[in-house]
C-alpha cells in the first residue's frame, strides 16, 4: 500500500461507535465484512455482463484502526476486469445516482489526482467505497472500508482476516 493510500485510509476509518454510539452495538467482524462484500457485488452489477472478463473479490484484508479506541475496520477490494472499451463515466454516473438515492447512503465525486473520475459512497454506519477505473484503464476497482467493529477474540491489530 503506498503512503498516499495509507494516509487516505487513516483519515477514512473513523467511527463513533455503533449506531447508538456504544461499542456493544457495533457489528461483528463477520457482519461488517459481509456488508462490504455484498455492497461491492451490488456495485459490480452496474458493469454490463457481456463486458466482464473477470471478477476478483478479496476475501481477506487488513484490519485498520478506527478513530474510536479499540475499534477496527476491514479493508477489501473488488476488481472487475473488462474486455473492450467501456463508458466508465456512464457506469460511475449510474452507481452515483443509485447510491445517492438509496436509504442510508450518500455519494460524491472524488476524482483521482490525475483527474480520472472516481466516486465515494458512504453508508450510514461509516462504511466507505471508492469506485473508479484502475491506472491502466483495464478494470473497475471498488476499494472498501467496513463499519468499525471490536476485534474478535484472538485477532490482533494489523492482522489480515
């Protein structure tokens, strides 16, 4: 992970506890992770099936510290490799429109430093998704950070789960 991405990650994994503000109302690691995996698959559904050459979805990823002490976020990525040319702007617009109208979600444009389009989706629990084309313009990537949770017994900060 590059320093720029790491700095971005550290600023994104904030949470104030569960929906009622307490640690006891936080999701489990499994619940937070499944929520991310499900939403990633939903986003992948915006790519026309005939254009999909392959899909890779991380099943494991690092645990990152959240702002609230003793809470962590799971990081995962989904990559949709496509064949031929795709209208990425149209796909991102469709994803943006769908999630900005979906209860509990917000969406905003967050272009890459080189100006390439990218959107950020944020869920009510603080889960965050960045959706944009990879640097070589061959795949759409969804980088995701789960809601914060308390580490399961036996897990350590920095583990990959």
